[in-house]
C-alpha cells in the first residue's frame, strides 16, 4: 500500500471526501445542463442515423412497407367520414369536410405517434442504454425525427387530397412549413416528458392510447370546432381554445383550406402555437435532463 493511501486510510476521511481529494467523480453522474446540451449536439449524427434506421425497420416486415404510414390515416379518414360525415351528418357545417377531416387526422397522427413512441423511448431501449454511454435525450428526440419524416411523406398525399377536393393554391400554403416545425418542436418536448414518465411508470404504455383517444375528441379532428362553442359552457369552450393539438391542427387547416372554421383568430393561434412550443420543449428538456442519471438503472 502506498504512503498516500495509508495516509488517507489513517486520516478518517469518508469515501466522498477521498474521491473529491483525488479528483474522482461518480460514474454516470448527471452533467451540467450546458455540458449536456453540447454532448447532445455532438451526437446529432447518431440521432439522425438512429431515426433513419427506426424509420426503415418500422415497416420492414410489411409487404407495402412505409405506405402504411399513409394508408393508416387514410383508412381512418374513410371510416370517420362514413360515421361522422354521412351517418351523423356533421359534414353539413364544414366546407370541404373530406379535406378538413384528413388534415385533422394527419396532424393528430404526428403527435399521437410521437407520444406513444416517446413513452417507450427509454424502456424499449434498455439494452442500448446499459451498453453504451450517450445522452439519453437522443432517444425521444430520434422518435420525433422519425415521425416527422413520416409526416412529410403523408403531407404529399394530404396536399393531393386538398387539391382534388377543390382547394386553390394560395400564398397561405407557405404557412404550412412553420406550423409543422412548431408542432415538431412541441412534440420533442412532449416526447422528452413522456420518456422520463414512461421510464418510471411501466403502465404508461397501456394508459396512453386512452389518453390520446380522449385528446383527439377534444381537438376538433372529426367535426367542426364550432361544436365546442355551441355545446360547451363559455368558460370550458374558452379553455378548449388553448388545447395545443387543436391549435396546430387549426394552423394547418388555415394554411391549406380557404373556409375552414377556426376557434380563434389566426394571429392568436400563431401566438399560442409559439408559446406552447417554447414552454413544452424547454420545460420537457430540463425535466428529462434532471433524470439523466436514473435511466437504465435498476
């Protein structure tokens, strides 16, 4: 035993004090927020590569491959149109109800897919987390990137539907890009929040489909948003206007459809969209970072 080690042993120092004295740190300790952000940026190529790999593997066993990313919301749109548009006749109060419905379903499906994937971002990758050292935020961010790529593909089909149903091309179509980007930023924060919650609560995977179904009915996906004003108390109808999913859906409808009914004015929708994206992305990032040292333990 060296003289230094003997001196330390005789000094009565605690383990933490000895570690500090010799410049040692706890394995897997959470880095500072600034350092963590720089580490995450250095892994940007890994994040995009991982997202692309997940995109390819998702439908690799299906014969139609990635076409299912478009066929699924289209099939849902056909079913919902028959129920809500034909049987319940909700289409009477909405100009171009087919395009209105498809916009709602495609935009909602983006957040819904990110939510379900984010919930399992940690629990579904425990082998990778325990084998390699990297910022764990890479995983829920990769989930959002994967689904954003799917959304871009779906938007090509959606624009075709909008044109076929008689909507003209206008300058407002350019607003589609910032609307999608704001929703993507919001989704990153949401996936980070749910990734940490999902790592602690194993039942989140079973709960989230019910949560998302309820959220869909409260987001004006299947019927005119004017229904909220007509059937809800004034205070509750006002509260619904702050629903982030409703806001992002309405922004895309406002961009692509000439006469889509809105719950608020366009400037107010944009202000709320920016606020939701900023609050949820920053808050979700900090919340996830605070649990960095917990992921993959136990």
